[in-house]
């Protein structure tokens, strides 16, 4: 049973990282081959990352992807399970990395509520 939970968490983490990478590439308007070239990896490797097939991608590849996709390095590193020290991840990435039993929908609710509270206090 414990082994299954570990696998589920790893699969969830891989899925989260894959989605961040895919969304990042699409947001900057790059095709997979062009993105892979800029990151410094083979297109097949990037494709496998975007499908969540790798459990421990190299941090330097994630940093390169973050630079190309113009997203916080800490988000990708936290999604992959690496500790981050110099840059804070977004709240959603932090929660995905630290509250592994929470479903994505619950994390979305927490982020939405924090945004609501922040907006409410900006006007005071």
C-alpha cells in the first residue's frame, strides 16, 4: 500500500511537471523541435518530459526550460521535487510539492481564495 502511494505521488508530480512544461512551451509559441534546440535537449527527450515519462529530469535542463519559457525556475524545480532556495515558487507549485495528498482542485481553491483575500486587502 505504501509503495502505491509513493508511485501515485511520483506520477502526480511527473504529470504536474509535464503540464507546466507543455503550457510554458505553448505560451511562448514554440514548436517542440525549436524549444528542444533552445533548451539543449533532443526533441524526443522534451516530448517525453511533456508526457511525464521521466521522474527525475536534470535540474540544469529545468532551469534552461524555465529561461526559454519565461517561467519561474522555482516552479519547475519544485514540480520535479527539487528543493529551491534562491527563488520562491508560486503558491500552486509550492502546494503541489508539499501537500501531496491534496487534489489539484483543492489547491486551485486555496490559490483562488488567497487571490481573493489579497485583492480585498489591496483596497484598504
